[in-house]
C-alpha cells in the first residue's frame, strides 16, 4: 500500500484486472450527470470505463480510497497565466494547476502572435497540465506589464495586428480557443474601443469567442458591451472600482443584464485586483451569478489572495452557492464555454479519465478579496489528489504511481 496526502493507495492483486485505476468510496459531484452521491469511478486506458455505487476492489490494478472526500471531474480553470519566464505574470503550470485539481487550464492571453510559438513549445507541449490558450490581440502578448513597468501591451495600437492573430490561430486551432483583450486604461489607453474592434474583427474572422478583461477602462462598460456577442466572455466580473458591473447605487447595470440575457457569459477571473467582496455580495444578492468560476492565478496572487482555483470556489460557497453549483462552474460550464475537446469537465463513461479529489473542510476560514478585505467562511475545498487520463498525481505534480 502507498500512503500519500491522506489517501490510501492500494495495488490490486488480480492477475488480469479489468481497470487500470479505481477511485472508490468518495462522494462524486458531477453536474454533467446530475450526480451528487457515493460512487466509484473506474478508469481504463485513460478513459472513464464505469461509474457505479460499488466496484470490487479486486477489479482494479490500482485503487484510491476516497472515502470521506469529494470526487469531481478534473477541474477546468478558464483563466490562468502559465507562460513562466516570458510573461511577467507567468507561473509554472503543473505545481499550480494539476497539483491543485485542475487538469485543464486556459492561458488567458499571456501570448500574442509573436510570442505564442514559445508558449506552445515550452508549456503546452511539455506540461502535464492540459494547457490551451486564448491569443492576445497584441502581438507581444502580456510581456510588458509588471509592477515595475506599468504600461500594457496595447498602448501602441500598432501592436494589435489582426492579420497576424488570425494567421497564428489558423495554424494552431488545436490549442488556441479564442481571442483575449485587456482594456484597463494603463493597458489599452484611451483607444480601448478601437482596440476592441480589432479584437472583434480577429475573433469573427476565425469564428471563435472573445474574452474581454473589464474594469478601470477609459470607455464605459455599456459602450464595451455593445461590441460583444453571444458566446463572448466578460472576465473580472466582480471587480471593484470604476468600469464594473454596478452603477453608483450598487445596482446591476441594465446593459449587463441585457448582455447576459443575450448570451454573453460572466467569468470570475479573481486575480490580484479583480475580485471584490462588496461587489460580489451586491451582485449575487441581485441574482447575478457567474457562469464560470476561474482563478486568474499568476505570479502576484498565487501566495494570496487567490492561491488556487479551489480557494476561489470556496469563496463562492461562502457567497451562497452550493458545492454542486461551484463544481458545475469549474467543470461542465467552462467545458462548454470555449471549444475544448469532447470528454472534458465530465465523468460520463467514455470521457477523459480526469478526476479531482478534495477534502471539504468545515471550520472558520478567512478568505480575502483582491483589496485585502476579509470574510469568514465555514467550508473550504482542499485539493488532495488529481488523476489525468488515468495517471495519479500528487501535490507536487509528481506521479505517485506508474500504471
């Protein structure tokens, strides 16, 4: 028996096991199947082979005892920055994604047309985390902005090259799922709408969604929303300060309601400056909930206040979402937001053998927003182990067993 991270990991004794891996005894939360109950998950050749209330231990080559824990499809984080060493925000993918229950991550615009080849070569092609990308409309990607150089990639609009963006996407459609633009004034200046029109042109040309980073913009949010279409994504939806989703009285902007009703999607994108408790509390009290919950984890928030996607999910449980609802927004919903391959965000039989195991701890836990304001929550998800395509990973993203 192998002991790791409070899990009992047992090697089977059968000479001809039916399954490679069995995750047994946990509470399976899989919104794609409306399951929230005790279930065993069996994996064979990297795919989910069977879901059942009880699968004999002897039928698996390797088994994980998940009794007392939460078992979910591998999480999908729709907003991360993992271009480590190139984009100032970048962090390594594996210690911060697959080690934390995230089997699939979407790098949200760290690279542009000129820098994407390196993201593909040194991150996408080598990370154990399954990494996809949104291409920044700026050819330099997010390679300019840092605390020591607060000038972003679109202050010179000549860097927004539609032709190069389209060419890069067409050559990498297997991993580029959309276009990203940041519109904060120190990034896009006073020509933010002109930049957004170029990003719109590129997204339309390749028939992919557009993710728009809002807040602190020169132009008002209603003007920005006029350029968005069904399937596009607003990230940093619960950001404090100017340019957000609330009016001066704390009410949801009419234009935000209208955009959501027309199919524009709200993403969290917590980040270092883009999640505010007061805004989130006001919005959710008015029944404006996010469609997807993402971390925007990067160099300047990975040690707090974000830490990981599980912590961001825990904050939304504090806001009133159920466990099933937050898992839905980190599995099934993101899988349907961009054009990910089939079989992600679910544990239906035949889907990818991606599983996350968590403790659901109860107690008093301090959760801080991007401005340092604290709330005391009483439940939090703590990553325990991750399975990707049937391979079991530990907290340092090291396989703890070879199948």
